[in-house]
């Protein structure tokens, strides 16, 4: 595929899009919390990939590190990203009060609360830690692919990832505790159960 993309083969580029548009979208959606902006990032990413197609090297079995490196830069350079992210966060609804003690319902509420806490915690990581975590953990790139996408060494990826996981667990737990400290959010035992479940889930997913 590498040579065909470099040559501007429309079928190869269509295959590239079909294979990796979802990956780019998932990365952008998690980074911004804004589905509309994530779609913009996908479009801009593949437009930029087409423009830079001659720079795709024959390294590795897949072009996804190259493509995700472009996605990182597109997201960084999109002036609307931060503003739209803040607007999206402001629109997030407060977790609803649980009407019963159903395990399924408690789990759904905990997931919503956990997502909001993780988003706030991610914003408190350094840019390098955040990008490394999202590419490796959330987008599924290997250490080598993450290093290639960010233009850094594999050892740097490993050290950043270790710091990011440690800090993210702590910061997300702090965000959940802040929510718990707000008088208006104190909802009794169900609220406490949800928070404990969310903290445990964060710890498991960031290992």
C-alpha cells in the first residue's frame, strides 16, 4: 500500500481511509469530547495525508503511525479544538440520580461520571503524556508505532506512558473526590457506590 499511496493511487487512498478513518475519529473524539470536531479532524487529516503522501516511507507493515502522526499535528493546529472542547465539557450533563439500586443502572451512571473525570484528568497531564497515552492505550498503537507517530524514541514512549498512567489514576480519583465534596452532588449511598465503582474502573483501564 505504501508505494501506491505515494503514487497517488485513488484506490489505495480509499483503502487507507476505510481502514483508518475510525481510528483517527476515535482519537480525535476522545481528545476533544466533540463528535463534530472529531469529524473535522478526520477530514483534515486525510486531506493532509494526501498532500504529504510522497513522504510516506516503507517502514513497518502499516501506514498507521504515519497517519496518526498527521492526526496529532492536525489536532494540535486546529485553532477551534480547545474552545470546542471547553464548550463540550460545559454541556456535559450532571450524572442523574439513580432511581433504584439496579447494578446495571449504577454501572451506566458510574461510566458517565468516570468519563467526565478522566477527561478533566487528561487535561491536567502534560501534552506529551496525554498524546502518548491516547495513541498507545486508546488508539492501540504499539510502542514503536507511537514513537514513530510522535517522532520520539521508544524509551521516551515507555517513560511517558508510565508517568501518564500513574498520574491519570491519581488525578482522575482526585476529580471524582472533588465531585463528591460538592454538597449539591451528595446523593447518599448510591452516589458513594457509583464513585467507588468509577475509581476501580479507572484503575483497571489505566494499567
